[in-house]
C-alpha cells in the first residue's frame, strides 16, 4: 500500500434486505483515495453514492470486503470505537446543513470540539478561526433560522473543519443552493483542499460542481465506470 | 471523562432548547406528573396529620386503663369497685387530695358538620376535678368551666371549628337533655380538642350508667410507674383491666389511619401508570422529532450514551418540573387544611393535613420514577438511532 493512500476499499459488497427481497448495491467494489485528493462521486439516483459515502464515514457497514483508513481497518471496529474514529478523522457536510436550530453559529461550530480535551479558551479560539475561514466572523451569534442556505452551509463547513479532521465527506453540499452560492461553497472546498491539505470526497449530481474536484468517479450499477465528461 | 460529561450536558441543553417545538406535549407530561404527585401528597399529608394529632395527644406519665380486650374507650366498661381497688395500687402519683386517678365516661353524641351539613359523631367525655387537673395542656380559651352538677359543658376548639351550633351560650339538645355551652378549651392541637367535656356525675345519670365508667386515667409516679400498675392488675383477679401509657394508646390509634398513606400510594401508583403512558408517548415523539439532530451529533462523533442520557434527562426535567408544581399545589391547597375523619373509635377526630420534608421527598421519588421510566425506553431508541438518518433527504 502506498504511503499516500488514505482510504482503500477492497472487494467491498453491500446489500439491503427489503422485505423478502435482497437488493445488492455493490458487489466487489475497489477504490483508493490518496491523501490530499479531492474526489467527486457522480452517478444516477439510486446508484449508491450516499451508501458509499456512509461507508467511508463509518456510519454504515459493508456486507463484505474491507475498508482501510490510514492503516486501520474500520469496517470491523466496534460501534463506540467507530464513533471515536469519526470524531478524530472525519468532517461531515450534509445537503441540508444539519445545523442544530437551537444553537447559534458559534455553538454549532463548537460541537465537535466538545469531544476533545481542549479548554474553553482554546475551543473559542478554534471556533473563531474556523468561522473566519468561511467568512462568517460577524455572524457568530446568529441562529441558523436567521441565516440563508449558503450561510448555513458555510457554518456547516466551519463545523466540519474546526477539529482539523484528515477527511471531509460531503453529500450533495450544494444540492439545495443556487448557482452563485453553490460556486462560493465549492470554491471554499477547493481552498480547503489546495491550501489546507484536506482530503475531500464529495457526492454530487451536478457536473459543474464536479469540476471543482481534482478527479471524478462515476458510479453506475454498483461499479465505477469510465465516462467522458460532457460539459 | 470530562468530554463525556460535556457531551451529555450539551446534548441535554440542546434537548431542552428544542422543547418549544413540542410545547403542548411536554406541558401535558408536566401536568400529568404534577397531578399524580399532588394526589400522593394529599393522602400522605392526611395520614401524617392524623398521626401527629394522635401522637401529640398522649403523655407517657399518664396511664390509661380499659377493660381487658377493649381496643377503645367506647367498648370498655369499668366498675366503681375496680376504681377503688386500683386507687390503692403503687405507681400512682398523689396530691394533697389523694391519688391522681380519674375514672371517665365516654359517650357519643351527634353534631352537624359545617362543611357538609350532615350529622357526625362527637365524643362527650365526663370527667371529675381530678381528671381536669391531670390535663395540664388544657386551657380555657373563652368563657368559663362547667359547674359540676349542671347541664353545662365546654367544647374543644376543633369541635367549634368543624361543627355548627357550639358557640358559647348556645343550647344544644342531645336526646332528651338540653345542654348549655359555657366555655371553649384548647389542648394545643391534639385529639382532645375534638371532644365535648362535662361533669361525669351528670353524664352517668343522663345516660343511665349507674356508677360505671369506661376508662381510668391516672398520673404515674416516678418510682414504679406503669410497671407497678401492671403488677397490681396481674395480682388482683378482680381487676380485668389492661394498662398502657396514654402515649402508646394514642399512637396505636393514630397508626390505624396509616392505611390512608398506603391507599394514597396505591391510588397514585395507578394514576402514575396513566401518566406514564402519556409521558412515554411524549418522549417517543421527542426522539422522533429530534431524530435528525441525534443522528447528526452521532455522525460528528457524539456517543450513543450521550443520546441516551440527553433523552433521560429531558424526561426527568419534565417529570420533576411536574413534581415541583404538584408539590407546590399540594402545599398551597392542603397544608394546614383542617378536616376531620373517623378515628379509631368511630368518632370525629379533627386534624390538620400536615406537609413535611419527608413527604416532599416521597413526592420527588415518585416524580423521578415517572421521569426515569418514561425516559428509559425512548432513550434506548435514541441510543440505537442509525446514524444514516442524518443523511436522509428529508429536510
Ligand atoms: N437503509 C436502506 N434499506 C434499504 N435500501 C436502501 C437503504 N439505503 C439505501 N437503499 C437503497 O440503496 C440504493 C442506493 O441508495 P443511495 O441513497 O446510496 O443512492 P444515491 O446514489 O445516493 O441516490 P440519490 O442520488 O438519489 O441520493 C437505493 O436503491 C436505495 O433505495
Ligand atoms: Mg444520495
């Protein structure tokens, strides 16, 4: 395994049981993601993009095969070990932001830091840095209900990076935003990848969004397929 | 560890912060818990007040004697000869006028309750000078003492409060006899205040008791005391009496109403089951309502234990808020409330509901139990919430 490989999927299969039917989504899926990569994952609806992202993030388990992250096999970790692993290594960005509506921006961003040993003062400093990075220093005390979709997603990005995770996973991060706002968010992700060395995996339907990534993987019928990008 | 507490604390605060979204359900849970706790406290306060009244009534320096096998004065009978025999016993305190021994009569008369307008029993006690002198806590509040040999009586403050027609100067008819109220007495809040007192000779003749009595009260001396009295009774076959200290007697009468406390617990337990059903529903709804937030926190790395604790804590806060509300209501409505009930001897005993810290503690325990049980299963569900819920495409 190369030093630079952060993520590796070996012969991963995944199926669901729906009633009496068994649905197979992946059967022998293989891939690796290198440190510092920015990967877009595209594919038709129902092709398993979210399922794949969930397995990478340790919130869903494969039926078979192995998932390795930075030298650790994560698919066999216990629930609580996996929870700690997520806290240390993964930042999530969701399509619908998933901010806590009863907390202001600052408190939302602080959440992952409550899982660390940082002091209150250090937490405050890190939160300020993260909010500054997404350009929301002046909105620290605002509630999410008082913010636009783009602003909420920027708070969510600040939350995803505040504990300095190795990997950021995004599921349709711009799916709920207009073009202009989407571009701002995507530029921000690009900046995090380029200037801060974050590895990013992003699921998207949008070819324009995928262009911000370093490379794009097309998922279809449970396999990655080569595809000409039609602009 | 510090991180775990921080997690639990922040999850709990977030839950409470989201209560507004489930305002009415949450209030219903608070209210149900309040009602259950208030009802429990009402029963407990009643039992407690009764017990206190009965306990306060007795002195350990006074012995009360009744016929063997009689559990109360009403079913007892004692003859003049027995009184005479007993007067010679050791263990009785003496004054210049002889032994402090008071044979007493105890009959039941009817009165009209102010609260309901219905008839209820009141004890009418006949005593002599010695009997009066032995009741050191007795104080005339208004009017004067009855004159021996006349149809005059004095009334306890409790009777005056609960029954109509016993004001000073009023004439009261019991059977074919007309009595006049000449005074009001207090005995410091204990059971004697629920009685009417008159001259024993007059009651003996009005109620055809000849020279018989129902109980004997005597002041114990500091040497042999109750022990000497019991020895005398054991030695003398004509004294088929039982002796106990007045304190023991009233305490045992007071215990008879402990079933009220038990009954209160049973009633509240049944009602608590109903409250629990509602509370469980509230908490399951809460977990469903917060599903996406719970799953998101789990995705960020919050433990499932914090999701569990946060839910339990929410249930506890709601149930305990209800408990506090119920306690406050019970305190405002019931503490110090006067009431009367059938005593051990089927007469009206006037007493106050009495709240005390240990009753509130019992109420708190009930509220905590409601909170814990109604929180436990929903909390379990919260802890088992699949994290992928966070990615569901429903906003
Ligand atoms: N928990 C589940 N139980 C049963 N089937 C599931 C479950 N989760 C996903 N699936 C099925 O797996 C397939 C892939 O779902 P997934 O959400 O990964 O697709 P997707 O590529 O993200 O689609 P979209 O573009 O619509 O988000 C779908 O057919 C879906 O119905
Ligand atoms: Mg999807």
